[in-house]
C-alpha cells in the first residue's frame, strides 16, 4: 500500500456530468456557490436546507443553459432524522439514488465563557455535530444501495462533511462552535476507516474564514478571508486530487496546522492574547440579562 496514493477516488472533470449530488445546507454561502459550480459541470442536484425561499433562489442559479444540469429542492432541517429518511426515499424515487452527498449544514456564533447558555450549546451541537451523525445511517444506506446499481457502478460516490479549522485546537471566542467541529473532524476520520474498504469515499472539508451571513457577525478582523466562489473552487480542486482533507485557503490553514504542533503551554499562552481578558462583572451582567423578563 503506497502512502502517496490518494485516500479517495479522484473526481475528474468528466465525472461531474450527470453525477447525482445532494447538498445539505445549500442555502448558505458555501452551499450555494458549490451547487452552482457543480451545475456548471453538468451535475444533477438535490438542494436541502431550512430556508425554502433561499433554496429556491439557489435552484434558479443552478438552471444553466447548455450545462444539462438540473436541481430539485427538498427543504429540511439536518436535526430532523425523520425528514432525512423521507428525503432519501424521495430522491430514490425521483433520481434513482445519489452518488455524492455534501453535508454543509451548520450554525455559528462567536462565544466566550460569560456568553455560554444551555440552549445555545444544544443548538450548535445539534446542528453541527449530532444532526450530521444521526443522519449518516440513512445517507449511507442510500449510497451503499447505489453501489449495487450496475448503471452507476463506475461513478465515484461518497459523503463529504464540512468542518472547520476551528476544530483543530481550542480557539478564543469558539467555546461552542470549535468543539462541534472538532467532534465532526474526529467522526469523519473514523468513518473513512470503515467506508474506504467498501469503495465509498469520505471527504473532510475544513475552510478558514469565508465571507457569509454567519461570518458577517464577527466584530474582529478575519485573516485570509475569502469569498464563497473561491471556497467552492477549492473544494472541487480537492475532490479532483482525491484528497481526504480539503482545507483552504492554504496561507491560513497551513498556519493553523503549525499551531497544532506547539506544546500546549506555548499555545495557550499565545492564544489568550488574541482576546481581551474578561472581568467578573461580565458574568454578573449575563446572569441578570437571563433573569430579566420582557
């Protein structure tokens, strides 16, 4: 076994034509840009997300002349396992199955210690980690069924999870988002170990800062910020190389990988300088705010 061999089957330019792709989280910036980029290459798309109006807008962008692409919308919430199972059956009926699934569903809010709230913790973990994990059994059943279809047997197939470099190490302002993405990274690595021998690809997509509705809330300077179209092209480039982890932009993500090598004492003392120190009064204000009645 060569250590230089790609961990996944490369998705070449000719593979995208007619490829049946299901994008969950298709109403966000990266999801929309990725769907449009795949449509340009002739893929048949299923678009899912919580916001039906945004999905319809994404679908309209994917109906491109001369591309032979198509896009149908199935609004759902990644945390609703029953809805996922229903959608799997709908896709089987309408398209005969699916070849590639991209789980891009996620939520984000910068969080420090005085801002921790149980309901927010639950929301982030459910959307970013627990929901994708609970959806995986139904999604794998669909992918494995597709493998037995003689007409689709030669097509590359598999599942991709969008994580984040925020899952590499504990980052300031990332008390809920970071752990959810760290868990997803671990889950995806373990899943590859089981699915690779079965002929299924598993990809881990770890973006840095991408301009979107969610990152617009940040009140700090975001290093190496890129737009969603650039992110989509980086993802497709990673697919074409058969990479397991697709991370970008490299000028930022490689620096984050170097931070993983630092001894814990060095890292913590350096990283705490990135945020102003909290005062005890901040916790009192939060508690008073929670106890206030409208």
